């Protein structure tokens, strides 16, 4: 497995037909707060966070770290994508030792239903496949989250298992840029 330390971060902005995936900037702070305070966004991730707490605790440039892409449409942040190492203590792994990269994404409700999540995630997966060829990417979502389940299917994730976590049934899938080795 190639170590993340060998990947240059942040990458140059990634442009799709409609979107730009880029590093977080100070101008994104209000959108980050809106994202995490949104009751709709919080439905499948443990609920919204209190806006006053977010205002008080979010740094001037939130989300500036390895694996986090801001999704921009027409100059404004509409969501974010993360490529993080899945916690070895959580259920759901495709390797005996864990260590898989997990795709996560959140979009503001006004951006839902327009194909932005699939477009942005496909671009992030393409970047990841170039940076770490053959490495699997996993995705975990509540089975009840129909929108997320459709995105996983569009992106080509294959179901590995389902399990109970956070009081709900979770769907766990994997995506390979190349066929898995035997």
C-alpha cells in the first residue's frame, strides 16, 4: 500500500463540467457552518450541530486538511468531499488490517437532486485512482438514505456488507479503480 505521505496535498483544483474541487478557503466558513447546522443535512449523520457553537468554534479557514475538497459551483461552496482513513475500530473493512480510504460527502440542501454529488465524487475518485492506483475506497451510509445509496450505485460501489451502527442499518460498499488482486 502506498502511504498518504507520498501524495502532494493540496492538489491543483479539479474541474468537472460544472464544478470545481479545491482546498478550503476563508470565504467558505459561512457555507461550512450552514452545512453542519442544517437539519436536512444532519438527518443521517447524527443531527444538526448548534449554529452558535459552530460560529464560535469553526476556524477562520475550516476544513483545511488532507483529503478534504470543497465543492464549488459558480464561485460558491455547495458541499464537501472527504477521503479519510476509515477508523480500524469501526465495523466494515475490505482488508484484514483495515486502513482503507473512506469517501464521505455532504452537500447543502439547495444543491441536492442535480447530480452534483455523483459528478464531484467521480472526480475525487479519479484523482485518488491516479494518486494511489489500485487502492480500494470504501463508503458507508445508512441504508435508509436513498439519495446516498443512489450515488454509491452511480459511482460503481459494490455492497460488501450491512451492519448495525449508530442505531441504524448501515450499507458498506467498496470501489476499486482496478480489479482487486486475487
